[in-house]
C-alpha cells in the first residue's frame, strides 16, 4: 500500500511542511490550523491533518483518532478566536465543492450564520 504520509504535489502537504506560507493559528502533533486564503466568515480557518488522506471518509476509516483531533483543534480555535461556537464543514468530492484533495475541516464562525449550502 502506498505511504499516505505526504505527497509532494499536494498543496496542503506543502503548507504542513512549511514549504508554502500560511497564517498558522494553532497546531498540535497531528494537525495544523491556518486561515483560509479566501475567508467566507469572520472566522474561517482550515484544520488540516499532517497525514495525507484525500477526504474525511478516508480519515474516519484510516485514522479515526486524528478525526477526533481535528474536531478538538477546531473547537480550540473557535474558543480562542470567536465565541466558541462554530460550523465544521468537510467538503467531500468535487460536486460538494472540494477543491483540495487533502482532508481539511473548514471552521466557520464569528457571526450569525445563515444556511445556504448551494
Ligand atoms: P475545499 O474547496 O473544501 O477543498 O477548500 C479548499 C480551501 O482552501 C478553499 O476555501 C480555499 O480558499 C483554501 N485555500 C486554497 N489555497 C490556500 C492557501 N494557499 N492558503 C490558505 N487557504 C487556501
């Protein structure tokens, strides 16, 4: 089985490795959190596992503990940067809006959020 650790061509692997700059707001042993380059809300941070897997379904199957780490870091960021309330979005597949195929959670908050999935 191929090593799922990193992929040289993956944008988020390169941010994790420090090869591409990002505004990192938090990190732990398994994940980093950095500001989305095109924020959609006052708080819009991406929580990215260091492990390269394509999406949240693969993460849940391969490393469920890291999925729990993603949620914990998202909660920590929302507590420090907003009021602790947040929406967590995992786009999964191109038709859902996924454009970077390295699993990441969008942490959205800092405002009253409407519901407009399309
Ligand atoms: P998704 O469309 O769900 O795969 O989300 C990918 C997100 O990555 C988008 O919200 C982009 O704005 C964001 N993004 C792309 N490139 C960068 C970058 N270099 N630094 C920070 N965020 C980025």
